[in-house]
C-alpha cells in the first residue's frame, strides 16, 4: 500500500494543495499554544487530552465508516503505529500541556520544543542516513532558524516560572516528538492517514487515561474550554496530525521537522492578533531569520530513506 491511498488531495491531481500543505500545517500547529492558553485554567492537562483523544477517535471512526479506507497491514505495522502514537501524541502533547499547567511560559515551552530540527539533523548526520548526512547549507539554515527562534521567544522567557519539573516535562515533549518523527519515517509503511491516526490515538489514549485518573478533578465547562476542545479535535488532531503524518511520509525528516521552526514565530503572530501582544523589532527580526533558515534547509534537503524492516 502506498501513500497514494492516503487522503491528500495533491496526490489526486491537485499539486497546488500539496505545496500548500506545509504552510497549512505550520498555521494549524501554531494554534496549539493558543488553545493551551484558553483551556488550561479550566481543566487538568491529561484529563483534557484523554477527552481529546477519545473524541478524535470517534470522529475518525465516523469518517472511516463512511469512506471505508484500508487499515494498516499486519501486526508489525500496528505495533509501529502504536509506538509513534505514544511518542507523538501522549509524550509530546502530554509533556507540553503538563509543563504549561505547572507554570512554564508558552514562549519558553515553544523554545524548548523548537529545538527538534537540531536534534533531528544531528541524528541524521551521525547515523549516516540519506546522501551524506546533513549538508553544510542545511546546518547554516538550522543555525539561522535557531537564532531567529531565540529572538522571537526571548521577550517571553520571563512570563513563566521555570522549574526543574516543568522544564523537564518540556524536554520530555521535545525528545518524544523528535523520536516519534524519526521512528515513523524509518518503520511505518505508508498507509491511509485516517486509519493510521486512529491506531496512534488509541495507543495514546491507553497511556494517557490511566494517568489522567490520578489527576485532581477539574473540568469547568466554560466557553473557552469547550472551544479549545472543539478546535483540538477538529483542527489540531484531524487536520494538524494528519498533515504531519503525510508530510513525514512524503519528505525528508530534516526538511519536515525544519517546519517546526516556523511554529513559534507564527504563534507570536497569532498572539498579537488574538491577545494584542506587541510585535517588537526584535521579534520581527527573529521572524525574518527563521524564515531564511527554513528556506535554506528546505532548498537543499538530504533525503532520509526508510530502512527495510
């Protein structure tokens, strides 16, 4: 089964949609920090995420019942998808949301998780995968992207009280999303994005729900919480996670994860629009550096070929 069976319109005769997919992913993924800001005062993080996973599974289930796409073939592929679900859903989202709940500022959380492209590039280079590892142009782009990222979030570092606990949770999220991206690229065979996401979400729910039962009870049905839950399910999970899955299957690991550099700058723009947070000259300079860095990484990619299992 190939990626052509997945639900990406660009592979059904609409190339312009394929070119727009990375931009759509960045915009959707950037709203995650805004959603956390709306939701966290009204719920515990793992409780919220468990409900998000369950509702997302139900939504994908309805879609699958209507469209009847093929399921992943073989027990091994189900196991690989379960691992990526634990890493990229339970580990990444659980780490970020728990860190924010414990007082870590959104800017600092974005900065820590934004180091993912550097970890990915280091792994690609040291493991010798692809054609000669990471090119010099890519290293320059990664450096510029990191510099821009630091400029964008620098003025927000003081907003949260950092501690070993919440910084550790953010680092857990960083390691999880990096490992999940590399693991999926290497081990998960291309398959339909709807059924693949369902398997991943089931694994994430199986890990998250028992931990959520240990949290203090807090779930205030405020409009902000309801809106955050709806956006998380319909846009972030069904849209963002599906796009990420397809982008990883279609592109090099370094090129795909370099898109994460654009998430904090985009989140800064959303915060300016929604919460009237100032865009200082320092932030604008960071936006420019980040865009240039991503352009360099994407211009000269080092494809990462999947290793047969």
